C-alpha cells in the first residue's frame, strides 16, 4: 500500500513540474534576444516577453530608444515596428505559424502601444 501512495505522489509531482516548465519565463537578455538561429529569431524571445513588459519602459519612448533596448527589428514600416517571436514552417517555404511583437508608432516615431500578434495558416 505504501508503494501505491508514493507512486501517486511522484506522479503528481511530475505532472506539476511539467506544467510549470511549459509556462517558463526568463529574464530579458539583449544578447540572447538578438541571436539568430539560421535566420530565425532565438526561441528564447517568447519567454522574455513578461520580463520586458514588467521591467522595461516600452511605450512613450521613441523608435531609437526602442532599438537601443531590443536591437534591430525584424521589420519596420511607417506605423509598425515588429520583432518575430516564433516562426514555424511546414513542408515548404511558407510559414504556417508566426507570433510577433508589434509596436505601433506615430508620425513622430514615438511608440504608442504594443501587442503580440499571432497568425496561423
């Protein structure tokens, strides 16, 4: 009977630790953030978002200040600055899933707000 109780405890602990590991968050690190893996963003980016939101001023700053914090963006246009978090490909050259950190910029290049956008084919 003792064995069955211990087995249940270990099973419970493994499940709890597994669930916690799936939702891992890490501290923002500019060097790691800027690392590219075969032209793709570092997989670590998605785990740094919460730390960025909590500990860095990301709105009310200008484009140059944002780039000083995060490095060169993956895409810039007149109203959006984007950093790729996840890009997944299927069996061809077209992505099947993307997750992007988008910053909305006004005409004076000030950051108004940001959002995480997901796209799935």
